[in-house]
């Protein structure tokens, strides 16, 4: 086992552990703060994998924008905490343990026996991350990319319609 495997294992275990901590917190503000730490570890994993662009985007978009949005939603809606949460029941805990064990098995299987992809480190360094992302996204996954765009477009239209209806009714 090399030092690289140890670093990857650290990030893997921390990300899974922090995800578990996020879903088990009763206080939503604390859950969001633990999620911030998880996002930073995901960014560190991207740095470890020589994907600096993804690391920066992870920190800016997720740890910055998405997390702030979560905080605004939690604070503005004043979400009440339910008495019995699924994760605190025996079935919820058992399911989380099974999912974590399954994740470990899949990760170890991919780490030990996973085939090498067509994008080697040398090819990525020669063509840059952004160029390869664009090539794969717009050539190999063009249809799923357009479907995701449509899926994200529908809530935008719904939000605009709701905002127009609220403005029309005069209840701002």
C-alpha cells in the first residue's frame, strides 16, 4: 500500500463519515456546517486526483453558493424538527450501515480490479481537463446533458410562474 492509497483512503473514509454525520444531525444548522467540511474534503480529493479545476469549482459552487442557499432555506423556513426521524430508527441505521458497507465493497473492487480508462494522466495533462470535459460532455453524453438542461429548465419556469401569480394577486 502506497502513500497515495492512504491519502485516497483518508478522503474516502472522511467523505463517507461526514455524509453519515450530516444525515444524523438533529440540528439543521449543524448538519449544514458538517456538509461544508464534507465539501472541502471532496475538493481535497479532487486536488489529490490532479483535477484542480474540479477542486476550485467544488469549493466555489458547492461550499460557497449551494451551502449558502441551504442555510437561507433553513433559516427562512424555520424548519421544525420531527420527533421521530428515519435515521434515528433501527431500520434507518441498518440501511445506512448497509449502504456504507456496500460503498466500501464497490470502492475496494474498483480500486483493486478496476480497468483503466481511455483518458490517461498524460492525455489529460496534454489536452487539459476542460477540453476533455467538453469533449466527453458534448460528444459522448450530449443527450443526457440536454435532458439535464431540460430538467433544470422546468423548475425555473415553475418558479417564474409562481412569482408572477404571487405578484398578480398582490400578496408579495
